[in-house]
C-alpha cells in the first residue's frame, strides 16, 4: 500500500478560496448566527475560520440542523445511502429558504 501524503485540505485550492469582495474580516452576525432545529442549511466552508470546519468532501451539500453542541450545530446529511452527522460552526452554514 502507498501512504497518502498530505492533509484533508489537500487539493482544495478552489473550494477554499473566496471571491475578492468577501475576503478580509468576518462579520460577527454570521459568526454568532442562531439556527433552529429542523432548519435546512447549505454547507459552505469559510476559509477564514478553521474552528468547526467539516471535511471538504461535504462542501456544497445540504443538511438539516438536528441540535446544538457548544457553539457548533449538529447537521444531518445523506452521503450516498448513509445518514451522517456533522458538527459544524455556524459560519460554515448558510440557511436555505
């Protein structure tokens, strides 16, 4: 077997890049946003914040908020046929209508 070189952020240059207008300081309203259980959220990594980040393979998926643990939210997603649970900081979540 060949040992995998690198980390989970390997080959993610475009996923973890932002538009030039979104770069800089993060907004506090996004950092402290409140979500309710049952809300649909989109998973989008904010590269400015490393806390509460999920694996890049789940970037762009939609999930449902099922609870809260500390500052992070518990998000249930479907990965193929499996149901998975992620603990994500609210800055990486975008509420869907």
